């Protein structure tokens, strides 16, 4: 993995450390990051995204606390070896639930019917 795999939105309302943790959860759950795979260093991520290294360190620490990552002496952070590669579709959908609820709420606020929203979402998903 390199630092460019993370998509950080500095202007988003969600704190950057949470964005990093959520993306790590999804990448690991989806099997894009496999057990034992090394993550870029805190400095590499911070330099690439021009953010404070403490922010990245905090995100890595939270992910380590959740058992997603493990610290390998002399190598850095890696996806925890005990972590199963990929999860069931149900588990991966559960990770999307907050964003789906937000999308539904925004569509209701804009008084958009479900059909055009679903068409647009399907197009974005590339199906």
C-alpha cells in the first residue's frame, strides 16, 4: 500500500483521523489490504496528504486498538495477521450503513424520489 490509496478530504466535516480509520476498515474488510501487508509510515502519509503526522499516528493507534493493525518491530504498521482477508457481504454492507443513511436523508431533504437517486448511484457504481 502506498499513501495515495487513502482519500483524505481536509474540508470534510469528519475529522481526518476518522476518515483514515474508516478507510482502513473498508480496505481491510474488502480484502484490498491483506493480513501482514505493510502500511506507509506516518511520515509518508502525512507528507503525501500535507497533514499533521500526529493525525495519522492517532488514526493508526485507533486502528491498532481495534485489532485492525499491528505494530511490527523495525518494520512499522501492518494489517493484523489475525485479521481475516475479506468479510461477508453483510459485514461489508454494515460498514456502508452510515453513508447510506446519510444519502437517504439528503435525498429526502432534497425531495428527490428514490428512482433517480438509485439510477445515479448505479451509474456511479459502474453497474
